[in-house]
């Protein structure tokens, strides 16, 4: 094939691609004509976006409504210190413009939801999921199924990761074949709760970018029907077969994914961090504050006066007697990072006849509304 579709600058920039017989000029032209939407400009999106841009994908969409925080920089390498406080989507677009100005970048500075997902996803050839939560993963999957778009899936936690290709064609599995229903709220800790090795999102994002390039150019064998599982601590890669579940209900429309993944919690006593601060400052002697986070989180940040009793010790019953003793003739308040695990703890304690109050927003709200010197993570 001639090089008429590539400019002189493009021939020089992508020379190492053009030398590959499997990819060559035709593959590079496919990349130039392709459009890819990346959902999230965080850890997965960082390496994913950088390498898709470097490879010469002609049009990249970035959808993310978050701002860059200092705790992001441990793994979200597309951003820099100067970008703290700015839009993640805009920060990523600026980095891509410096890396490859030939790549057209479209910035969507909002969160994907059931109202905008179909139109946005329908305007790109394929989608890469760089999200970090179950509601968005189910939303992206269902919208891709409805719009007939291939989905490159990736996820990370701690030292582990997963990659697959969903919805390549009507007979391919999708995310609901891997996870038919979301896990119970709080059953799977987020990266902000469990931690993540900084290189893991980069590694998984690179694998996603590899699959995207292969799909666009039609080379190799993609992970359609296969789930790649990465264990970085042991540096082991396993492959699991994934098939469509014939009994799975068809996806016919988008739903309320927040409600799907986080059913309405039972009513419970709660207190804001502002009111908690006032109570602590009042010198009340009948107040007990229990922190149900994990010890490594407490090493990062604490609310003064809190007693660390991890949620797992409440769930297995090991700390019930200890808490019962703390709560005797005292007002018991429970906090975690953002309020989810503490709500679970309050519910479990109520089952044991122990009355407790949930601190809404947890230590993250405390850092934002009460004491900015407490690090956010």
C-alpha cells in the first residue's frame, strides 16, 4: 500500500510501526482513522491514553469529572504536581498534546451517567474502561452492548489486575458474564481503602492499550472470551475462559447503576463531621469514637481521639465484647474513610444490641470540612 494516507511527519513519527509487517502502513492508517473513548483519566487511563496517543490513534475521547489530587500522583503518571486541583480530563489532554499533537483529543469534563452514556459511547469506535467502581463498570458495559461497541476492560486492586475484551461481536461475553450482579456494598474495598501498588494500573492500562491497538488494526488474537489475571507479587499471569451465560437476562436499557450497586441503606443514626467536631470540642466525657479502617490507613491519617478497631474484627465477632465495654454508659460514634464501612459497622453492632452513630463522610469529610492538615488519600 502507498504512503499517501500518511504525511511525512507521520511516517517519521510512526516509523517503528511501519517496519512491522503485521501492522505496516495499512495498520497505521487504521489507527489514524480510529476513535477511542477512555472512561477515566486516572491510573488505568494514564498509561492507556499515553500509549494510544503515541501509537497514532486519530481521535481520543477522555471522560472524567474528577480533579487531580496529590494522592493520585503515586500511580496516575499522566498528571504532574502542577496539575493538582485541575481537571483530570484537561490535564490528560494537555499531556497528550505535548506527546503527540497529531492526535485529536476531545475532553468531556463530567462523569459518565445513564443520561449521557449512550450518546457519548455511540460516537466512538471502541471504549476502554479505566473506571474504579462497580456502578460505572456496569454502566459502560451495558451502554457498549446497546450501542454495539467493543469494550476493553481492566481493573486493579492491591497487587492484582484483570484484563479482557468484551462485546467484540454479538456472540462475545460481556462484563455481566464475568460479574452477573454487583457484590454487596462494602464487600469489595476500593483502591482508596485497600491500596494499590503504583505500577499496577500502568501495567494493566498498557495491556488494555495493546488490546485496543490489536482490535483497531485487526492483528493478533485479542482477549475476547478470555480473562487475563495478573498477580504482580508472584509475577504470574493466568488465563481463564469466559463464555456468555445463556440464562443471563438481555440488556435492553440503562438503569440507575448507583442504586443497583449501592442499595438504599437501612435508616441509622448519623452525625456530620462538623457536629462531631463541636461535640469533641465541648469536652463531653461520654463520647467514644471508633475508627473501623485498616491499620495502614490509620498510619496515613487519623481523627484525634479515635480508637482503631478494624471492621473485620467486628464482622468476625472478635471485637464485639471490647466495643460493648467501650459503649457502656457512653455515646458511641463510628467512622471510616468515607462512611460506607462505618455504616456497615453500625448495622452489625445494632444486631448485637449496641447503639452507635455513623459519622457521615468519614475522615475524608473531616479533612475537607474540619481540618485540612489531615491528609486525604
